[in-house]
């Protein structure tokens, strides 16, 4: 996977580990709020992060993600 952020920095990765992806996120430009999980009974509280930067992905990567999430 390869993409450029708004600062002109280019990122390239072969294996997408969650920790590696989180290191690329701009934590200074985000919103955080306390909410609940999205599965019933929705009683567990979590902190949601909303990023101000949109990170586009290719349709083929989305299809792979969907195939693995349903497995």
C-alpha cells in the first residue's frame, strides 16, 4: 500500500499491521468522544476517534477487507 499525506510525506507498506497504520495517523487533528460499542446491548463505553484527514483506499483493497471481515 502506498499513499501521500497532506504534508507530501509518502508512505509505503507491504504488510499492514494496525500499529504501523496508527503511527501514520495525525493525532493532533482529530475529534474524540465517548460513546458505546455498535453491537447490542451497546452498554460498553469506548472512545471514538474521528480523523480530519481522509485516507483513500483502492476498490480492490476494500473488497479484500470486506472478504476478510465476513470470514
